[in-house]
């Protein structure tokens, strides 16, 4: 979910004091959300629910050590890095920003993982000091999260190509990480409600469309590579 206006009473910095700060509350919230999302992914892809097909099936049948590592990496790059990109961008621009978890959202994500469709709204980065009419600062802060996901997805996909050419079956794990990141980024770029895409589109609709098309295209490529072709080279 995209950055949200801070509730009344939250302090915020001025542009003259643009620096990175945190608090025990933020560290607690991000740690809890991270652990819950990691567990969600383990439940979803350990065999408790059957969603994967093609070449990936045999690698996602148990909560093996590598699945634990991959799930933790997916939660960190797809979610934690996304939220921290919002936070860092806002604070660098002089605003107060911290992540706050949503207990209800985390509970829903846990239940939905057992059902087989992960619906995760673990919380959001709240930002204080950006006026409602300041479309540029809201847009730039919102865009930082999906761009981070796109960056990670690209790195993981290139890494999957390298492992595939080297003959290592572990390439499928990097395809999984690429898919999680680009799917998370694309979902957050939808131009609705509190999602990042709504704020980016209000600021610059052309830029939003360009980034959304790139992210959605990467999502389609990663999905085909992982679930259908079982190869980072879709024609193979």
C-alpha cells in the first residue's frame, strides 16, 4: 500500500532537517510485518496450497531450508525494501515518515495464505508534512516503492538467466523472486484508493502509465517464465 498521511499529532521535519530517522515503534512494526509475510509465503508455497505448475512444482513441495531463505528474501525485497523506499524518499525530501503495521491486514494475510490466495495489506508508510495539494511530493514518494520492486525484479531475472545458462536448477528460485517483486510493484501501481498508483497518476498520468506498462509487462514475463515455460528464455 502506498504512503499515507500521518494522523494528527505526528511530528514532521522541515526541508532544512532532511535526515533519516526511525523509532522503536517503527522497528517493531516492520519486524512483525516482515516475519508474518515470510510465514505467509511459506504457507502458500510449501505444499499447504497448490498454486504452482510447470517446472517449478517439484521445488515448492515442502518448507525446505532454501524455501525459507527464498520466502524471507521475497518478503524483504518485495515488501520491506518497498516501504523503506517510501520512507527514505519522504525523509530525504524533508518530511516525517515511518512505517506502521496493520494488525487486521496481517491477520487477513495469514488467513488468506491458508486459503491459497495471499491478500496482504500489512501496513503502510505514514508521512507527515506533505500537503494534500502537493501532488509532486506525494507522487515522487509513492513512485519510489514500485521502482524499487522493478529494480529488484530485473536483477533477479538477469541472475536467473545466468544460472540457467550455467545449468543450475536454482534459476527457478530467482524467477520466483523476480515474479514476487514485479507482481507486488504492479499491484501497488493500480490507480485506485490508497495504492501508490493513484498518487502517481494524480501527479503525472503519462509517467504513471509508462511505469505501469513496464511493471505489468515484467509481471507477465516473469509469470510465463516461472509457471508456463520453466525457463527465463520464453521461446525455449
